[in-house]
């Protein structure tokens, strides 16, 4: 199963905001981080402010993959991210992003905070942005030790199509209960995803995609390709054509 490691990743965040809307609906983050090898993304946090009232924080994770080697839509793919020794809390959604210049050729910028096609301030992301995963991911259910998520994060058909039709896949991880749905979580929420980033030395802890190539998709002497495991000891997933067809 081929693996693609993230080329770059980063977190854009808005901290110490006086309202849910101020934290969520801005067109730019307060700051970003693309250099730390690990980062605790506070995907949605709200609690008492020192000056009275509440303080809101929203972090969004952006990840760019080079998928130029994929020329046909994969049969399936999973996304994995490695947690640190700190426990994740909450659920998150995986959505399409046009950060990194839209094609991965530009560095992540604070102005990419709302870089989701279809996003608009004051509206839910549900049904407006493009989902790359059909259900929310419960990070709280992952194991207690650092390592890649121990439950598969399966990408949907839209993500598979984009992996083939573009030379890149750019996704964002956002809190699903409050940021994605545009729900004020006050007065007390502390959702977070501590994770290793693409800046980690080597690729052993980088976010990654694992995919299954579609392979040969036609009958062979009347036998459906789905019922054929190999042709002359070559796995059908690695066969693009037979005798030029």
C-alpha cells in the first residue's frame, strides 16, 4: 500500500477572543506555527477571562500532500496523524482547504484561517464546505500512548477524486462540535489535538496518506476484476492494462 507523507503542515490560531464569533469568523488568524515538530492544537477552547467574561480560542490545522504521482482515482485511502504523549480531547472534522496558495506552492499564512471553499462567517460549515471524511473523528477514543491514531480515518470519494485530479491534497482539521457547526461552546470547553507535524525530522511521525491503487478495472476472460487477485503473480492493484487494453 503506497504511503504519502505530508510535505508541510501548520496551525493557525485566534486566541483571547471575547466571543465565539470573534474567534471563529475572522478572515485571518492572530498567529501561526509551521516550525514546531509537535503542537497542541486547541481546536476549540473557552473559559473565564482574567478581565471578566469569557475568552475563546480556535486553532485550525492545515496539511498539504503532494499527490502528483497519483494519476487515477484510488480504490480507497486513509489519513493518519500521530498524537503526542498528551491526550487528545473532542471530535474533529476533516475538510477541503485552499490554503498554501491553493496548490501547495505558497507558505501557509495567517490569512488562510478561513481558507475553506464555501465557508462564510456566521454560517455552519455543514453542507457549505467540502468534507473529506463522512463522519466526525473522535480523538478522545484513541489509545493512551503516543503514536498514529489507532482507528482508521477513511477519506471519502471526494477526497479520492481530488487526489487523482489535482497534484495535491490540502486538508484542514477543525473542531466538529463547535467550529464546524458554528455553535457557541461557552462557558467551558477545552478540546485539543496534540500531534506531530511535518516539520518533525524524517517521516516517521509525519501526517500521512495510505492508499490502495484502483488497478485494472475490467473483466479478464469473463471473470470480474474484483474476483481476480493476481495475473501472472502480479497483484491486480498494480496492473493498469492487459495486452494494451
